[in-house]
C-alpha cells in the first residue's frame, strides 16, 4: 500500500489530485467485540502504547483531515492512526 500510495501521488500531483493513505490500527468496532471477550479485548488494548483501541470517530476525523484544505500541500503520505503501534516497531 505504501508504494502504491506514493506512486499514485507522484503520477497525479500535476493534476492537483492528492493521494494519501489512512493506516488504522485496531479499532473498537462491533466485529472486534464479537471476536474477543471483554477480558481479551481489555488485555489486547493494553498492549498498545496508548493502552486503548481506536474509536471509529478518530478514524473519521483523520480522513477528514486528509481531505481538508489545511492538508492540501501533502500527497504521498501514510497517516498512522494506531495509538502508537507502529512507533514501537
């Protein structure tokens, strides 16, 4: 995904089309809640630097930011919305 995002950003920059990628971490959704018990979910969330799962609204705000005029000079970016998960790698 990273290389595709960057390649498309370069290919379309002259057309004033920005291409960025939202890279979400584990998010508190009904699907995840069905897959794990409350205790498992709590233990899983505790493994992340922020100690919790992301909320769907946080991903929506990140997407809104990527689409905003304030972000208009950025293309080819990968925005990690993962509570610091990738920072640990």
